[in-house]
C-alpha cells in the first residue's frame, strides 16, 4: 500500500510539474505575441510620422516651384520633374512604394536645388528663402522620423528572427519589414537648401 501511495504522489508531482511547464509556455507565448503586436504598432506609428513630414514636404513643393518659375522660365523640365516626383510620392500606397518614391523625390530635389543656385536674384527673394528654410526644417524632421522608423523596424525584425520568438512570429505570419534606405550614393548626401 505504501508503494501505491508513493507512486500516486509521484504521479501527482509529475502531473503538476508538466502542468506548470505547459502554463509557463502558454504565458510566454502570450507575452511574445503581445510584444509583437506592440512592436508592429510602434513601427506602423513611426511610418505614419514619416507620412506626416512627407505631406508637409509635398505641400511645400508647389509653393517653392511657383516661386522659382518666375525666375527660371527656361528650366521647366527640372520643375516638371519635381512635380512628377511629388505626384508619384503622393500616389504610392505600400510601404515599399512610399520608400522608393520618396527616395526619387529627394534625388529630384537635389537637381532642383542645383538649378536655383544659378539665380542670384532668386536667392535674394525673401519668400524663396523662407520656403527654403521651411524645406530644410522638414528635411531634418523627416530624417529624424526615418531614423526612428528604422530603429523600430530593427527591433521588430530582430525579435522576429531570433529563436524561440521566431516560432510565434511564424504562427502570426509576420514578415520582415523594410528599412527606409536611400538607394544611390547621391541620395546619401545632405540636401543643400541654403543659398
């Protein structure tokens, strides 16, 4: 009888340990799932902040182009490229499309700035200088927003790819998120907006 009692106690202890391990695994899975949800919300918010600064930039560009038009009548192709790049950026719908379109817009704005450097009377125009200063401030804010977005994507992608949280990521069908990167070496240089 002692043997039966001891094996029943041992069975109960083993059952309790197994139940505790299963409970710990369930709690861990829930915690990891919730962490992924929080990280996803964080990088989505960061990308929406980039959208806000891009919208400011998109709204400023027509004013800048109109100011420059009066001084640079024979530079219409450059001005058209700026407007086309702005339109592509506004119509982009996916994260990857928005990243690509904004990289192209940044590149076109560099060419636009080179054109405006050739006009000393334009550089003296106070409206133009004010618009240029606004653009410079927006570009700085946009760069900071991109850095924050990339930092949140790094944390998310690292968590997604590391074991054992990668198991939960696979169950949630999470995909690696793209970084906001600049494609060409020219785009990696600062935009010159002061004259």
